[in-house]
C-alpha cells in the first residue's frame, strides 16, 4: 500500500528532524537486493541510548529529550513497524559509529512465502 509505506518512511524522516538539533545531516537511501528492497533513513544526530533502543518500537514510548507538550505521541515508530509487518517486511534500528540508522526491508514480489529476512 503506497500510502502506508509513505507514512512509515515519513515518520522516520520527521523523527530525524524533530529529535535532533540543527545541523544534523539526514540521509535516505534505497538499495535493491536479490529478493528485497532496503531503505535506510540515517542521521548523525544525538543518537539513541541502548535503554531506549530496547523499547523504542513499543507504543507510547518517547525518549528523554522528547519533551511533554511538543506534540509527539510516541506512536510513530510503533505505527511504522506495524506498517512494515503488514507488508511482510521488517523495520530495525541500527545505531553504530555515531549514526542512527532505521532500516526498512520489504520483499520485491508480493504474495505469500517467506517474509523479508532483514539483516542483523
Ligand atoms: N532519529 C532519531 N534520533 C533520535 N531520537 C529518535 C529518533 N527517532 C526516534 N527517536 C526517539 O524515539 C522516540 C519514539 O519515537 P516515535 O515513536 O516516533 O515517537 P515521538 O516522535 O512521538 O516521540 C522519540 O521520542 C525519540 O526520543
Ligand atoms: Mg515520531
């Protein structure tokens, strides 16, 4: 569903802007693999702690830096993950080397069969 996929990606892009300070560089890349398509939304902002990483895709979870009253609901990542799973895909967070990388993986072919493997 293009509208839902658009929403999943838009959530990641708006997070990269809203939860980091000015000057942060946000990069989006699409890569075609043998059976999957991988989209990375990456930023070099403040990063995400290991504690937050454990629960970041759970509904209503917000980071310390996300102030109450700034409009965030803590639902964006839970919704994005749900959308990917509805498309037999995966959404993962990989934060290493000072970069925050959200990776979406979906199958190129629709239908039944194994879900996208993603990668660790
Ligand atoms: N790119 C990012 N850089 C830093 N922190 C992030 C990033 N994306 C998400 N977060 C953290 O994850 C939390 C959950 O994100 P989300 O589910 O979209 O909720 P919300 O944006 O409404 O707070 C945010 O409150 C923020 O602390
Ligand atoms: Mg958000």
